[in-house]
């Protein structure tokens, strides 16, 4: 039995860093990953990148409003084929990079812990067992279905990973739940021309965000072709040949809707609330990115706040690239002049949110971003105006 100092099951960004640092410190490292061997294997990084990839592809379809559904289906099929090649390339590059490192051994297959310090590897070559002083699992299991009675009788219910690997574009997609992953999926499939409907029991859309930001995001998704039924309670789903009939209660009325595909996407509460300085993004079109506190959170915490809003349509670069949807918002402590948080719903937000995060991490006054000279024209230069309070 081969023995290692560190066994890493799966590859993500953190796992790659851990493998490199452990190997550099002279420790023997085993990396087990199935993504290069199994076509639908994905890591955390891959799942996020795939969403960005498909949103980008769907935006091309939106630029051609006269396409028939069959023509949109052709675009979608090409995108899925490209996505699969892209995933395979990412997985291969990750493993090839690690294989070149001294002290690192790569196993292509699926790893599972069987007893303390021992891992079983299942691959196309057979089964083997290795041991390690430390075992770290960086793998991500695909989304799983909740316990729902009708799931066994419905053949068109998918997780996000399964849905984004379908070859045929569904005409009607119903999303059950209001998670961020569900919003990303809705943006992708509505962009490709699918009729997307959200059935969400929560009465408030993106309740964790300020109302003005949430309203702007909801409006943009509706304009993209997404229908929201907030406060809807699903009672029954029945198969009808190759589609399903969903019965639900909405605004006190019993209603029905047909679906060619159903995505289970329950909301997940964030692991961190309040004043978190780790930026995050939702991959919709345009992307929504945030860092720090919302206006509501800052006021509840007792801050004397200054608020600044900026419409994306007033940004020169947004006009140049024709992406004028959205807005920017920042929350400032009026007493200390420090940045408490920001929410950016606009083109390029997933890039420039890090500029604001850096200013917050450095405890800089908001005037630093107000006065910073940016290249012209860029989305980032809009920070000058946003912070001109």
C-alpha cells in the first residue's frame, strides 16, 4: 500500500494551493480526481466557470431576436458541446500541472475514505487503496434531490449540473426554489430562448438584498424572459408523456403550468451574514456582485450612513458596449468616511467589486476611489462618480 503525508480528494482552487504548498514543503501528496476521467465531473471552479461560459453564450442568442426556437436550439447544442470540451480541458490542465510537481502523485478516479487514514480509489484501471497521515476532501458532490414524494414518478427533474448538460434546449423550464444557482440557470436558459418560470414559496425576491437592488435584478430577469411567481406553493407534479403538469397555489388560486424540464433549486442561507468583506458574485446577465453590508444591515447596526446610487446607463463604457442594464450602490459611514459595503449590478461588476473590497481591506476613506484616476472609457471609472457623495 502506498503511503502519503497528504491525500487530497478532488481539485478546486484551494485544493491546488494546498497540494502545491505541501509538495514545496517536502511532503508527499496524493491527488485523486475524477473530473478528467468522468465526462460530467466538475469541481467548484468548473461549476462557476461553466455558468459564466453559458451565460456568455446565451447573450449571443439574445443579440439575434428574430431566431426561431429551432435555430436557438442549434446555438444551444453548440454551446453544450463547447462546454464539454472546455470542462475536459480545464480538468486536464489542472491535473497536468500537478503531475509536473515533485512529491505529487496524481490518481485519476473517484476517491472515498474507507477507514481512518485510508482511501479507496476507483478508476477505469480497477480499485486500489492508499493511506495518508492527513486526508483532505476538496471534492464537490453534485446537487442532490430533497425528499419529495413525486420525484420518483417524474423523469424530467434535474439538478443544475444535469440540466446544463442536456443536449436539447427545453422549451419550458420551471425552477422550484429561489437559490442563487437557480437565478444563474434562469438567466442562461432564458437567454437561449427557453420560457423560464420561478415557483418560489418565499414572498420576497432576494430578501437578503436591499429592495432597490432586488427590484432592479428582478426587472432585468423579467425582461430577459423569466416569470416569477413568488409565494407559490407546489401541490403536485404529474408526468404527461414527455412533459410534466405542475399544480400549485398562487395568490390564493389553484393554477397549473406545463414544463419540459424542472430544476430543483432550494434557497440556501449564506454562511456569513452582515459585515463580511469577502466579495461575491451571481453569474447572471449582467452579473450582480456585492461586498460588505447592505444599507438595511448598516442602518440596523446603528451607522450614520450615506448612500450613493448610479444607473448603469450613465456609464460611458456601458453605452459603448451596449450593456446599460443595472445600477451601482454603495453604503458609506458618514462619520468615519469608510466604505461599509457595495452592490454592483452591471457589466463588469464581477471584476471591479474587488477594487472596492481592496479599499475596504486597506481601511481607506471612500475619497480614495472618488479621486483615483482610471483608464477611459472603462466600467471601473464609474467608481469616481459613484463615490462623489
